[in-house]
């Protein structure tokens, strides 16, 4: 009986992996290589497509096509997978390639939760990155903030922010640059914007390979994404899950 159950379980596992190569914790993935009209398709398998507002420019990205923002954005609605409480609960990774202009408003929103100002990845014109949000009814600036010059103007670099509920961490080029104590933000987000919301802090520059995970990726995983690309990382993760779960099934026999 156990052998029969193992075969049934393996069959289900194979069907799941064939249907979706993405690991379960990946809930948004925009390669920006397949934009259709005003829609940015989500390749995570969760259907969190983005909607372009105020036009973006298709540019040569870090990998294939990217998008260029100038007081424009890709809007994402909160969903059952990309939840309104993800950042408040404190388990996430936001990963992307950026090429900032480092011109215009001093602080610019590369990514922001809303509609009320909340969880935001800012870039300063001096090349620093800062993760900020609303904590206890007050704006918490610099919950994790790098020194200046970690980014250069009009130059592609990988940037990521993670939280494991204990620490916020900011990575540039696959290396952890700074961390800060986790703070619970207000949650209740109904939408998110790559490129920031309209107004005086909208981002000017490029973004490519934007992804959101529902867990803090370890250092080695972020380095793998930088070195080999997100698609290659996802393929390795899928293969690893198959091997691990196949081993578990054999042990169960």
C-alpha cells in the first residue's frame, strides 16, 4: 500500500512541477520581455499581472528588455498571493535590476506600497538605497539604508531587499550591504507600484527582472540570481525540489 501511495504522490509532484517551474514562494515575476499593450504579464504562475500607467519606455535591460520610468509606473493589485499584509508580516524578498538616472527629486520611489505611503524602496540622487515604511502611525525613514554611491547613474545593478521578521537587509550586486532591525509596518496595502506613485518622488530610470518572494532568500540564492539570472535560478530550484521530494518519497517506502 505504501508503495502505491508513493507512486501516486510522485505522479502528482511531477504534474505540479511540469505545470510550473517557479518555486512556491515566488508570487510576482516580470521579465519585461513580453509586455502586451498596457499589461505586464506575471511569469510566477500566480497571475499578478501589472498594469502600465502613464507610459513606460522599453529599453535594453540587464537581461533582454527592461522598462524605463519617468513619472510612470507598473501598478500591481494586492491579491491572495501578493497579499496586503506581506510586508507587515515580515517575510519577503523584493529583487530587481535597476539603472537609476540619479537626477530630479532627491528621493525617488523605485517600489512603493499604497495607496497610503508605506513600504518603499527609495533611491537618493547620491546613489544610496533606503527601505522605509509607516510604523505605529509615523513614517519610519531608513529602516535599512546604505551609504551613498552604492549605485551609479545609468548603470545596471542588481538590488534586493529582504526581511525574515528579524532583520531587513539590502543587497547590491549580490552582496549584503546593510541590515536593520525589523519593524512592523501598518499593512493594509491594496496596491503596489514599480516606479513609484505619481507625484514628486516618482522614479526616473530603468528596472528589469522584477520579482517578489514570500520569504527572505539567503545570501547564496541572491548571489545566484545575480550571477546566473533569475530564470536559471528558478530552474535550479525546481530541479532541487524534485530531487529532494523524490528522496523523501523513496524514504517513505
